[in-house]
C-alpha cells in the first residue's frame, strides 16, 4: 500500500514543502504557503498515514522524518474510527516495525524517538488491552534488539502513563480506567523490568566507560530514560511497588546519587517519591530512607555541596538534592508523633541534619533558602522542635544563617569561572539585578522567620548570637568611626542593616517565652547603643532600629520595680537617654546643611526617628506615660524652631503624643491636650477655608489657574498647598489615633461614657470629637471643591502647563495594571530619581489631598461614632459635598469615595440613624452608580467588540479604564454586601480571598468554591439595614438592578460577588411579595447570561447553577411563565426541561441544602449555553470509542513470586 507511485509522489511534494517551511532564506509568504499546504494535506488526504510512513522511512532530513511521524499520529488520533480495519493493521504493523528497527538511533534524534513513541501510544489508547493482547510481548521482543529499541519502549511507557495517570489527558474516562487497570495488574512485572534494566545497563556502562568504549553512551541513555519513566510512575502507583524487595528501588536510587551521570534523573525520581501524599500507613515505609545505608549515600552526595565546583549540572543536582531532603523532612513531620508513626526520632537523624546543614552553609543563597525552608518546617513541629538531638543543632544553624542575612550585591559582570561565592551563584540563578533583589528579600524574610521560631524554643541561643554580633560591631564602629558616604551597598552598612533586622526578629518573640535573657544584659546592650555616636545617617538609622528592638528590655525592667532593684532603676535612668537619642536623630543634619539641601539619607533618618516615636507610643504607651510632659515639651519646642521640623515630621510626632494620651484614662485631660495640639492649626483652618468657597478660588489659592513660577523663586502657592495638607493631616491624625479606653470600667471612671443604647451598651465619646466636629464644615467644603475641579468650567481654566495635573499617578497606573514595579536598587542614588517638575508637584498634591480627605471621612465614622451620625443635616451635607458632581469625576477618583469612605461609614452607622442618614444617602448614590456602571460596561463591551481592547494594547488608556471599571464595580458590590447582608470593613469573604492572586484580571482564575461559600448563597439573610433599603422606594429598584446586572457584566469576580448577593435579595423580595412576572423573568435571564459569559470558570459555574435552581424553585410556583425563559436556551432538550420543571413542582428543598439531582439536571439543560474557555474553543475534538468491558477476575490470584506464568516480560533480557 505504501509503495504506490501516488504515495511516493505525494511524499516527495510534502518533503519539499516541509523543507520550505524551515528555510529562512525564502520569503515569509512562501513559507506560509508551504505550511498551509502541509496542514491541508494532514487534514484532508486519505493517504495521510501512508505518506507519513514513507517520509519516516526515507533517507530525508530529520525534519521531514519527524513530520512523517506526525502524519501517522494525526491519522491515529483523529481518524481511527473512520479508517478500515486493514488500514489500522497496516499502521500498527508499520509503527512496530519502525520500533523494532530502532528508529532515531543518534543521540541528537531524541525528538524522532519521542514522535514514534507517541504514534504507538495513540494506538494503545484505542486498542489495548482488549484488542491488542500481544502488546507487552511485542514490546518485550523489541527490547531484546538493542539499546535504542529499549529506549523507545521506555518512552512508550512514559507517554502512556502521562496521558492516563499524570496529566489525565485521555479523552475517554472509560478507556482511561481500562488502561489504568491493565497497567496496575502488571505493575509488579513492570517495576521488576525497570530495576533489571537499571542493573544491567549501569553495570555495562561502567565496564565500557572504564575502557573508553563509545558504546557506553547508549547504555547511559537507557538508564537515564528508565529513571525518567520511573519518575512518572512513582508519583501514583501503590507504595508496595516502590517498597518491593525491601526497598530495592530506593536503595538503587540512593546509590545512583553518587554517580555523576545519573545524579539528576535519580534525584528527580527520589523527589517524586518523598513528596508523595496519602495516608500515614502509606507514607511510613518511606522512613527506610533513614537507614544507615540510604542516608549514608545521601550524605555522601550532600558532601558535594562543600566542593568549590560551580559546574551548572552539579549545581542543579545540589538544588534537587536539597528538595529531596525537604520532601523527606515533610514526611518526617507528617509521621513523627502520630499513632501510626514513630514515637521517637528515626535512626541516622543526625546524619540527615548534618546533610541539611551543609546545604544551609553553601555559598548559594538559593540552596540556603531551600534548606532554610526545611529547617522552618522542622522548627514548627511540636515534637521535632523539642527533640534533644535536633536542639543540639540549633546553635550551628543560628551561626550558619546569620551571615546569609547580609545583603549580597549582584555582580555587574559575570564572575570569573571557578569562583565560589554568593555572587557567582546569584549570576547563575538570576538574569538581572532586579530579579535577584526580589529573591534576596524573600530569602532574608524566610531566614528571619526561622530566627523567630528558634527564639521560641532556644531564646538564649538566638539572643546570645545577636548580642555578640552587636557588641563586636559597635566596638568596631567606635574604633574606626566609619562613614558609608550614603551608599546602601557599603559593606559596613549592609552588616548593620542585617544585624538590626535579626535583632528585631529575635526580640519580637522574647516576651512569648519563659526562658528570657537577663534584663541586665539587654539594658547593658541598650546602653552600649546609646553610647555609640555616628555622623553617618545610614548607620544612625540602623542604630535606631536596634534601639527600637532593645526597647523591650525597658518594658521588662519596669515590671520589676521594687525597693532596691538596681536593674529596674537602670531601666528608669535609661529611658530619658533613649528619648534623647531618638530626638537627636530627629533633628539630625550634616554639618552646615540647610533644610532645603538635606539629602535623602538625612531625611530618611529623621523620618525614621519620628516613626519610631509612633511605634513605641503604640507598643509601650504605659512606659512613656510618666514622661509624657517631657516629650510634649520637647515636641512643642522643636515645632517653634524655624526650619527645624518638616510638616510630616511634626504630624508624626503629634501622632505619638496622641497614642500616649489615650492612656490618660481621663476625658477632660485628654481633650484639653488635643485642644492645645490644635490651637495653632485652628488659625490655619480659618485662613485656608477662605479658599474653599468655589473651585476657582481654590485653584487660585494653590496656583492651579496660572502657569508655574520660575525655579529658585519663593513660591507662595507651594507654601499654601503644604498648609492645606498639614491641616488635613492634623485632623486625620486626631481621628485616627484618638480613642476611648477599651476597658468599660476605665471608660466610665474617666468620663468617656455619656449614655447607653437601647440594648444597654455604653455610648462613649471620643476626646477628639469636640475639636473635629467644628472643622467638619471646612472639610466637607474642601471635599466639594475637589469634586468641582472636574467640572468643564474648572477644567477649561487650567493653563497648558497644568493640563495633566489631574492625571492618575504613574505608580497607581502600574499597580492597577498589575505590572511589576521597577525595583530601585539604591533609592539614595540621585541619578535614579528624576527632579520633580511643577506639574509633578501639583499632581502629587491633588492626589495626596484627595486621598487624605477621604481617609479622614472614612475614619470619622468608626472613630467618632454616633456623635458624628447625630449631627443635624449630616445626610444633606454629604450629598452636597462628597456626592456632588459625581458625574464629572473619573473612576480613579470615585474609587476612594466608595471604598475608603462609604464602606466604613455604612458599617459604623448605629441602627438608630439608618432612616435619617443612610437611606437618603443611598437614595442619592444608588441610582447614580447603577447608571454609571451600566454605561461604563456598555462602553467597555463596545471596545472589546471593536477589537480596541486585546492582548496587544496593555499600555493604552482603554485598558486602564477597563481595569478601573472592574475594580470600581467589585468595590461597590462589597459596599452593597455590607449594606444588605452585613460584613466587615475589611473584605474577608470567601470570594475575594480566593481570587486575590489575580484580582485585576478580566477573568480571574477561580478557585473551587468552598462548601461554606456555596451554603452562603442559601443561608445569607437580609440585615436590618438591608430590610430598610429594599423597602425604601427611592433606592430599592436601583440596588436590585445593580446586583442583577453585575451577574452578566464581563468580570468573573464581580459576577461571583453579585451571584452571592442575589439569593438573599430575591428571597426577601419574594417574601415581601413585590416581585412581578417581568422581574422574575429578568432574574432567570441574567442567571443564564452569567452562565453563558462566565460558565467556563468552575467557581462561577457552580454558584450560578446553585442560584439558578434556587431561583427557579422560588419563582416557578408564582410565575409559571419563567419556563418560557428556559425554553429560549439554544437547542434545549424539552424533555429534560419538562422533567426539571416537574421535579421543582413536586419536590422541596430541605433547609439550605441543594438537591444535587436538580442541580445536575439544570446543568444538563443549560449545557449548550455554558461558556467555554478560549483554550477549548478551537480545540479539535478527539473521539475514542469504548471497548468491551474489561473483566477482572474476582478469584484470589496467586502471588507473583510463586507464579510460573509468562506475562510477556520474561524475554526482556533474552539476547539474540
């Protein structure tokens, strides 16, 4: 058949066409034409297999030969059901002949061998075992012909189990089960076959290699392919096959770890074994790897980690071996201490830890990170972490990890071959400085996490280490008086930075343990830090971090104050010196430096000192309370000194004072202090509020209505902009930091309680309320002006230089689009920072003041409580300010209004003010948001349909608008959830958390919906506020229509959120009997539209199907016409629909449980409608016919070791 002249002629033409497709010297059109001709032949010619065989057998190039095998595979894969039995026999016999002749014998022809194996596998998937019982004997006979044939047989096994067991890509589940059973029934013989191959070919390879025989490589390839095939098997077969022969397979793999030629494939196979999941009894046998022999080989292989070799292949093996140790550690953690596992440590545990320690100390940070993750797993285990032998390795581990915290600088050029340091391995593992920088910070974070866990079990070890390190570094720095020249890559600074982070990590856990280091030692170390003086801002900043960490000892000493306790007295005397050190850093300047000339490093250390005051004010307020007046006096003195503190530094210090004042537990004293704090700001508010009368006066006040002033000129407008920011941030600090005591008794004694709610809960007053409420009209006026800036009249007055002043900040764009933020390797380098233009400064100001205002308004509700909501006319004031001119502002300005202000404002509103405050607000905002979102989605959909939004337009304005619209929609639905069914200020619902990894994508990958989320559809009930909103005629309709519309908007995350809200809403409306036929039909219609648009996502599909069944159950009895909506589904099966309708009519849902039969039937009815992912839309369908049922004998089978039957594999080693 294959020798016909027609086939020969066709094959010749195909060969020429294939060569043309790979010829770079001809035109693209000619290559495309040749490629199209090849594809056309493959899809339509009845001589596809014959021509393919002719090309595969010919002496043509490898490209042509490979294409011939592809033609044969295509015929088997897509035409097997349509070709004659004679042709099937022809293809099968031809492929097996190619296998027997050892096709693709050259080492470079691995793709040819792989292609041939795939042809055979496709036939096996369709015929074995029922209609090809001689397969195993044929493969056995092929193995006896040589190494190439053996390799081909192994590839057949590998590709088969990939399709059947690993990837499970076999299209027919029935055939997959047949083949799986056939493989399982012969698994013992198959594994024995693999092990005998390894024995034979490893020995032959070593013998031939000793005499430099070139045939050794063929045997090496066989062993490597055996190991590759075994790797595919060990992941899923029964553990009894892995452990057969007293763990013979594991023994062989461990031996191969020390043979360079087989190290990598052997470690790959071992990695799959030690990473197996399953029941305890199935994993327990793996502890055989802790035997003296096995662990000895593993340790011997690990000793290579100490060699100076930077050979990439050997380095790859070391990484894999570290992962093997990690898998073995995970198995040990799963077994140690369990009823079915070992109660005591396994044998040779110390050898395992020693091997792990070698990788931890390796110069490569990648190996260190992998090993550290194993240590971290062991440290978290209750039993292992307390084991004496494990504890004995803790000091060594601490010493190993310490130097790894010090930053490694990525080499600017490839290091000289043979060097064996961290930079060499960094250049081997990472392609750029940015990529390595991201990795290093993750690695350091993991190591510091290990230090935190070590501190919980051996605090004296970790503290002793950092105590010695800090003492040595302080003495060294004092003697040398070193300066870094403000270079963060300076070795001295990098060591200080590492030390400060280690100290912070360790001391953050010191109060959680009983065995604490002596307080006197800690105070001595703190005094040593206070004594050290440096004029370098970078080192000073890290010194502040060390002082911050050591502050815990002051807190510990304060708890020991007794008569004659010298340690406690030392702590008392040190506190003023600590504050003096912090304030000295707060006013740090280089000699002769004026405020305008301060470098970034100087600004950084000053801000660090101010932030440190906030930190200790938050963590240790009671310690600072006795010296509050001293701190306050110092802050006031510094505030009066000209050009001493920046506005930001002053506000930060005021925040620390406010945090301490919260522990006065005296309302009058605290509110008096706040009054003093605000005294200067009140006059400024009166000044700046004059600019809040109109948008034009505001623009004139900040300099937005005229071209920017020339450089080096005193800019009054810049000062006024800073004044506005200072005033707003001062009020924000008071609202954010002031609070009444948590203890009800202290709140009552301190005068904070002013009444009680209807339910008897105390009503507390915030000490900042009397000072913030009078400023609220000014703040609302500013908010109104910020919205007015977007009106056409205001935009028309912008000068050309400020046309882009309202634009979105570049960092916000980058974040929204999901692009990686550029890694600034040295933020202190003036060359990497551009000088800000007047436009940049104006843009920054408008963004900052807008965000600050809405953070202020959003925090006001939770902080001020009912004293805010009871203000007369609050709802109208908000409508006239916050919600004014919303039709003009863009999405990126609307998002903070919804997310930052509206959500916490609704959540914090007391029940008594629902009617007076929230209902009018929703009556205003709900219709607007429905109209806004509907129009935006219509616009975005039009862009998609026109092709303006696709994968090639990632940087366009349209893509940005699309992402803004998606996020705005999701955030508004979160607000509706809080309002209608309740929730939290911070979203913690199942839906958002399952999608947070890709929250901005159009079709975010959906995790399988949890049972809790599924039941939420049925169990969520409308809250008291939701009850009022859905009964209120001015907002009910737009709220319901927004939720229903979101189901079919083109965003899977928003659709999911809306789906979860729809159930409780419709149940409430049905109970209230306000639904009509039109609304009922619309509800079912949007559910079907949601399935059509988002059905390709499992999570969306599951919730929509559940919702569909529930809605049909609720609506069908009262609105029989909704069955007409279901009848509009394309190609709907009327019999199934009728059956479903009858099930709904006769059955009833018990509680919140969904009847699976109803859901499955609903899925079947809507299957023609459910959307498919793009990856499936153009996929060519593969059809595999089921074969006769494979009968498995039920009688007890004789043990394989006792049987004498020939199953076809005994001939594998017969040499002819």
